[in-house]
């Protein structure tokens, strides 16, 4: 629906106080899901990020790429397996992960942002040891008196440290980061993009962490969107099963980021055009924001 000139003016006026408040502030955006596949949504995302930069924000993009990796592995006849949603990553799979994330997906996002007037630069978490990582190990409780089962995910990593010096030197640019970390011996680790975005936001004490997903946000028992949650309100919702399944790690990521000093964390539906701008610049937003208990609003 085309907005009238009056409606457009009202939208701009609603956005004005947010633009003033967040000038010069860092916003870390995890870009993934359907928004990375649909051509119109890809264009919309690139334009939104450029606009944020032009009006004084400091956006940093961390991207996923699971479906793209899966397609290449299938063409190469490399069997994929998952444990608790994480891709088991041997050496051959890790080579494909780096090739697809760094050589294809990252370059495409950078090119699209630049095409729309931005100044984006592509990075891997290995650049200047931006993301230091170590091997992730999953344990499952054993039955009865049996020992816990240790599950080896291969080169799947967890973030140990984020070194923000490189990002500081790129303050005039829009960093676009592939979620690959570097181990103590220089080895590569495949890391969940949500976790990378959360750790980067925490290390920078960013104003916002925004996770773009393929769901509206956190929904209540009746399926209605919960627009705002304080950290103390999360555990009861989880206990009642309101927060469940794939939403649990995303909410946990937001909680950790807020605990590390991020102003607000948001889970938004990237399938909605301009969801990024609507979440930041409108009073109600379009997703779920998670804030600390002491936050003023």
C-alpha cells in the first residue's frame, strides 16, 4: 500500500527522536533466513543498512549461510549431519564452509550494500584474530549410572574472545563478518552466526543486537507477539513452554548480550520488508525486544 505524503511525514517524525538518540551508536545485525534468499528482501536489507549508516548509526553485519553451504555440500556429494541443530564439521566440510561463507555469501552481501551506496568491507572472524574460538563439545547425560555421552562436532567452535581493534579501524565502513573463528593453532572453526553476533555486540557494548529470523518474534500462549520482555520475565516463559525449540538459543543469545552490556536485543521477522527500520524507528516495533530489568523503558 502506497503511503500518502502526510503518512510519510508522520513516519519520519516518529523516527526523528530515535535518530537523535542513536546517532553514533553501534548496531550489530545478524542477517540470515529468508531475508538472505528472497531478491526483494535482499535489496531491502541492503538499502536499510545503508540508510542506518547515512543517518549516523554504526551498523555491523554478521551473516549466516547454512542453506548455501548445504547446497554446495550436496553438489559435492558430501553427506551433512546435524546434532542439536549444529552442523557436524569435519575438515572437508570446514573447507566448504569457508569457501561458501567467505568466498561467496560474504562477497555478495558486500557487493549489494556497495551497489546501494554503502561502503561495506568483508571480513572473516579469522582476520586479525577478530573471533578467537575453541572447540565446542556437547555432552548428554547417560542413562542410569552410565557416564555422560560426549559428542564430537568436529570443527564447530564456541567464541572465546572478540578482539575489536580491527573494527575500530573500520569505523567509516560497514563491516560484514562471516562467522568463522580462529583457534589457538590457527585452525578454523564453524560458529553459529547468532552467537558470533551476540559476542561482538557484547564486546562492543553495542546499543542494539538485532537477530533477523523467519518468525515474528517471541509469541505468547495464544500466538500473539510479545513486543517487549525484561530479562527476569524470560525464565517463567521458558518453564511454561512458551519459549521453546529453536527460539531458546536465540533468546539465550539475547540474554547473554544484554548481560554483557548491550542496550537492547531484538528478535525480528526478516521476511517482513524493512523490518530493520520498523523495529528501530517505531514505538512498538515489529519483533520482540529484550532489555535488562533496570532499563527505563
